[in-house]
């Protein structure tokens, strides 16, 4: 398929077709689209985070802005459906703390930072290319219906990148410091975190159960998910003076809420999932402190745990 796309784009170029049209032809290929989406989402999020935007807001706003632009200009129909999930997943990879890597060397130059940004974006793009390839060969996409699936893929890419970068730069690994590094929040903060997680989960859960949203295509659903997250994160920053402490919990709740009805069947399962997710997030943050996609990874584990508990209960 990639070979046919390349030959087609070459044929178009020979006949004077614009580079934009040639690019759209290339992005019609699922593998190329997945790589481009992961690369673009990661890189834009890294840049926004570097200029001071909160990482969760940078991720959600990047997806909402780019998906919205493609939908408004009606170019979304020209792209493979693999582009948009990879775009959203790439933004999770862009939440990786690259700053921790730039401080390894005595003189952390702009060139090193740019190089790390591009390298991480390439790794994220390649991760979603591989995931798309595996899904194409499977009867059902792996972990289909699990909220946080994209974050899990991004977390794997981020883990590989951080480990390789630290080895190449001659630094000790900061990954997997251990569960002992986890700290339990104060009761008041824990209540705020649970409330934020519940809010993100149930708002997304309700919206994704609407018939119009359930029947929408991948670009529309990705846009809606990111727009809900942007709105909630913006409201948190306005009405909560300590929004940085709860934004990650809200965003993770949004991932949990996108789970299919086969994974989270009702209100009780969803509420239980939000509680489990709130308890899981400190562990994930402690074990993987610099990892991008950690919020999605926690949501993925939560859905898997809740589904397993539900099956055990149904068998008894």
C-alpha cells in the first residue's frame, strides 16, 4: 500500500500537482498517516509545553485545534482514519518531561533540546505506525474499547525514548524509582483529585454515550474528546487556584470515560473506575516520573482491572 501511494504521488508531481495534494495522497496511507499524526501531535505539544503551557492543556488543545482545522476545512475526509488517533496519542507522548534530559549535560543548548524534541516525535510516530500495522493484521484492534489505549502506546514510546536518551547521554536512569517514592495526598487534596477525576470521567462518559457521538467517525470523536478535555481544564484553571494539582486527574478521567460500553457497562462500574484511577495515578507518577502517556497508562490499567473484577463477580 505504501509503495502504491509513493508511485501515485510521484505520478501526480510529474504532472504539476501541488505539494499539498501530493501530501494528502501520502496521508491516505494508514501507516504514513499514523506516523505523521504521532509525530505532529508530539512535536506541537512539546513546543507548547516548552513555552509554559500546562502539559495536559497543551495536549488537549493541540488535538482540538488540529482536528478542528481538518474538520472545518473538510480535509479530514482525505486522510486515513489512522491519522487522528495517532495525533491524539502523539500529544500524550509530548507530555514527556524532556527538560529532565537537557539538564544532564553541563551546557544544555537549544540544539540539544530541538534534537530531543524531534527524536521523541519520531519515536512516537513510529510507535503508532507499528500499532496501526498490528491492528491491520488483527481481527479486532488490540485493547479495543479500553480508555487510555492511546496513552498506553505513547507511554511505551516515551519509556523507550527516555531510556535510550539517558544511556546515550551517560546519565543514570530515572525510570522505575519504585513505589516507595509514591506519596499519599492530604485528605482535602485527595478529595479534590477524586472530584476532578469523577468530573472528567462522567462528563466524557455521558457525551460518548449520546447516539450522535457514538455514530460519529474517528475524527469527530477525537475532536469531541479533546474539546471536552480543553473545556474542563480551562474551567479548572479559572475556578480552582490549585488546578495544576487536579488537572492530571481530570484529564485521566476523560480517558477513562471514553471506554466502550462493553468495558464500562454502567454508572457503578464507571464510578468505581474513577476511584481506582485516582488511587492509581500517584503510583504511576512515582514509578514513571517523567513519562509521557502516564495518565492514559493509568486509565488503561484501571479499565482492565475494573473489567476483570466485573467478570469475576459475574462468575460467582
